[in-house]
C-alpha cells in the first residue's frame, strides 16, 4: 500500500499584474494590426490574379480562410 502525499504547486496561481496586463494588451493590439495587414496583402494579391490555392500554400493558411476573406470582402 502506498501513501498519498499532497503536492503543493511551486507557483500558486496569482492575479495578473497591471504591468503584465498592459504588456499582453499591447501584444494583442500589435497582433490584430498585423493580422489585418496580412489579410489586406492577401486580398491585394488576389486582386492581382493570385489564386486561392497559391495564396494558401504561400501563407500556410487554409484555402477556406482565403476564400472566406474574399467572400467577406464581396469579391
């Protein structure tokens, strides 16, 4: 028979510090801006004749994402 030992986490959960929150918020904002630039660049390339499969292969994104972006834009 083995004894059960309660384990205490070496890093207890804590509340997000204001500095951590601000750092994360800034990173999220930068990510959103970068995502919008990528979307715009992909749609521009599609306007210039690039195919959905070529764009998906180049970006590593799915063809359905590229197609959805095109449909959302209305083209």
